[in-house]
C-alpha cells in the first residue's frame, strides 16, 4: 500500500516541477525577448549602437564610440544566444526531458536550473566535462610546444 502512495505522489511532484520550471523558463524568455527587442528598437531609432550617429567626434571619442558599439552589440548577441538556449530548454521541457542530465540522466538540481535555466548537465557531470576539456587543452598545448622543438 505504501508503494501505491509513493507512485501517486511522484506524478504530482513531477507535474508541479514541470509547472514551476515552465513558469521560470517562460519568465526568463519574456525578459530576454524584451531586452533584445528593446535594444534593437533603440538601434533602429538612433541609427547606431552608441547613439552618436549625427555627432562630430574627435579621434578619441570616435574610438570610444566604436568600442561602446562593439560592446553593446556583443551584449545583444549574448542575450540572443541565451534566448535561443532558453527556447531549446522549453522545447526539451515539452518533450519531457528537460531537467535531466544529458550524461547520467539524473535530475538536475532545481537550484542549478534556477541559476542556469538552460543547463543540460548536473553539477558533477558538468565538472567532469570541464576537467576533461581542460586536460585536452593542456595536452594540445604540450603537443604544440613539443612540435616547436621538433621543427628545429
């Protein structure tokens, strides 16, 4: 009888987890869309990223304006990429595999998903992947250094 009660509680928990995660992702998506669209609207109205299209600038001001434009563009690109990741997460949620680690298939901690809503790995698997990538970069760097000596 206890097993039946546990089985009934699990779907209710997963339904509420689904609803919470969907609400969180939808909120994040709306926020990102508003930021990206607002910035794009501002660019169209001003005619440039920095808003100094019609001003006469000296060399230093021009360089600063160029840097500012590049930074603003990079930020918009990052937000757009994050928006794409959130949209992908929403698609995974609809398919029923959001919130599960790609590597070990365990549930990703809700705390991690709140901090990084498009996380695809649990903390342990992500750490293992990052460590493996770092080892690979170190090996590649060593090979590059040793090939310098071979060419001599």
